[in-house]
C-alpha cells in the first residue's frame, strides 16, 4: 500500500488529493456548497483531484468545481458502478476497475493525501479503510476530515469512545486531522504533507 507515492504529483505541481464524499445530492445546501468550495480550493492550490469518478451528488459538484478552477481531475470507478453512478465523462481521466477493492487501492496509490467531506456509508468505508492502513503502518498519507457544519462530530465522539475503551491507540496515528471547512482542509493537508519526513 506504500507504493505509488509520487510526492507532490498533481499536474500543476500541487499535491494529488483524494476526495471521499457522498454520492447523494439530496442533502442540505451547506454540504453541497462545501463540495463546490472544495473543488475550487483544489484548483486554486494547483492540486489534482482523485475521486470515485461519479458525476452525481457531492462527488459531481466537487469534480465540476475542480475542473472549472483548473484542477486536473481523475476518477476511479468500478465497472459495475460506472453506469449506476453515471461516470463523469467530462474529467481528465476515468479509470475503470474490476472491483471496489481495486478502486480503493488505486485511489490510495495515486493520492498524496485524503480529504473526507460529508457522505454516507461509502464515504465512511473509504475513510475508515484509509485510517486502518495508517494504523497498520502500510500508509503514512495524511487524512483530513472536513467537518462541515459539525457533520463528523458523532464519528469523532465514537473514536474518542474507542480510544477511552482502549481499542484505538492514539500513538498509531490513525485518527484523522480535522478542519472546519473545505478551504481549511486543503491548507491543512498541504501542511501535513510538508511536515512528513522525506521519502528515502
Ligand atoms: P456514499 O458516501 O455512500 O454516498 O458513497 C460514496 C462513494 O463510496 C461512492 O463512490 C460509492 O461508490 C462508494 N461506496 C458505496 N458503497 C461502498 C462500499 N460498500 N464500499 C466501498 N465504497 C462504497
């Protein structure tokens, strides 16, 4: 899982940032707005956006805004979901995988770090899997939760509960960093990347 670290490998010299977010668009405007703002922030940072490749929901809003702001956008989608989620045909690259696992692996390998916006079970799964890779030491790529309108507060409370009960060890570094909003999430991820020890 530690392969594929391309340094600040975004097309315009910025980082390649993998975005996890909901495939639903039938959500409060504050979440939709955050997805658009995240895409814009990625473009302004010269970053590449890596994501699940859909054009629906927050995923589509973030991708469209990133494209409009000049970011390179790469989608990675399993074949069976390509039609369901209506794969985005306006992005720079749409990689089609055979399985969900292959998708997550490729998203991880191509990214320098992760930002999780609000989302549903798929977003939880992707975020927790990235956290477990850090816990096991097979990845050191930073993860930032964009805690839009406190969306992640119950999840953070669960993590504190698991830590207090002894099931999660803070020294494993799996607990994500937290930002208030999308712009702060991109800035924080870039600071965390800069603070990482150099790849030998
Ligand atoms: P959601 O947050 O549930 O709207 O899903 C966001 C993204 O996660 C979409 O690209 C889904 O394809 C993906 N996803 C949905 N369910 C799963 C799952 N069980 N495992 C991994 N990814 C999923």
